[in-house]
């Protein structure tokens, strides 16, 4: 696969530049995509990514002579927010966006453990935002991938910066205990009620038909839920066994992520009274 170039600002539309960080991996695809949003006078940077001097220099080059009014973070996984602090120091801009979250990540993503050093100057609630000359960014609460996840809408163009809640290359990892399938599904329904024109995700290409795409994500998750309930009914109760039956041919490096996803579905089903834990020693599940 040919990756797009890192460190090169790509104009997606008049108010938006995209800069790819050099942190490609099986879990970040081609890397974290940072966005510079603004007009001729000022701009904001969304998800500055990991601390990497070359990437910070590339972001500053994309900003150019404009004043940086805010450094925004969709969530605090380590591939999205750590560069916020050094970028804020170099520009004088405040760090704004999601709430801090310091719990450990029990999931498989070594590149996406939580950024425990993240310390925003201002936390945005749903509907709050920042603005500059000819542009504004409005927070849209989208918990699920993480409990503190925000997307940012750009009303002037109809774009939504979807972070990791909706990605352009893969379904989102929902890894308990902080990742929550119930919240994730509710956040997808929230997006279904919006009329955004395009999504710019943290990883992968732009989503040009977001309503249809989100409908597909909801259908995919409901199909996985149906698989789990059917297998539980057949007596398959251990998560590794469920994954082997559900993800035939999956790359072995991604099996831990699949197990976290299945656990998230099981916890959601338990909360709805459709499944329960059983067994001594190894945790097993059965259908209610």
C-alpha cells in the first residue's frame, strides 16, 4: 500500500488543511491526521498527534503567518493529543476540547494508551466551540470509542471532524473499560440526526456520504450483536472462541482488538438483559 506523504499540507477545502503524522501502524492506518482549520488571519489545529518534532514543524508551516487561536483535541489517546502541549507553547494558543482522562487503557493498542499528561485550558461541552475570522468549530459529544470523545463541526462548510468515532478506513475500536458500546451506538444515532456534508476522520480518507456510512456502521454492529447472540445460544461462551468463529481469517495481530470489541458487545448485551456472565475461573457468557 502506498501511503500519502507525511508532513505535507493537503488542502481539502478553502478552510481546511490536512497534515499526516509519521506514525503509521496496524491500528493507526497511514497515521494520525491533524487538521488546520481557518481563514487568512487565524486558525485552529485539531488533533496535533504524537510528539514528533518534524510533525510539529509541518503543522506550523501549514499555519504559516496566521495566529493560532486554539489547539483542539477530540480525545486523549496517545496518537492524538500529546503534541497539544508543545504546540501550545510554540504558538501561545490554549488547549481546548475534550476533558482529561487519566485511567489506564486495558486494551491492546500500545500506540493509543491514554495521554495522562493532557491538561486542557478549556473543556468544551456539547454545543460549545471556538471561532475565528470566517470560521467556527462546534463540539459534538460522541462518547463510545472513549468516554471523553468529541467531534468538531465546521458549520461554514458542513464538515465534521470525526476523530476516531468514525474513521475512513476501518470500524472503530471500542475497548472497555473506558470504551463503551452502548455509548458508541448512541453517538452514531446522534450523527444520524445531523446533516453534515463530509467527515474528516483521524485516520483514513474523507467520508463523502456520511449518512449512508453511519447507517452502514450501525448495521455492521447490529450484525455482530446478532452473531454473538446466536453463538451464545449454541453454547459458545468464551470470548476467544467467539472471536475465532466471528472473525475467520483475521490477521493475528488484530485478534486482541477483536476480543475487546466482542467484550464491549457482551457488556452492552448484559446491560440490556440479553446476556450474562457465568462459570468459575475463566469468564464465560451465556444468552439470557
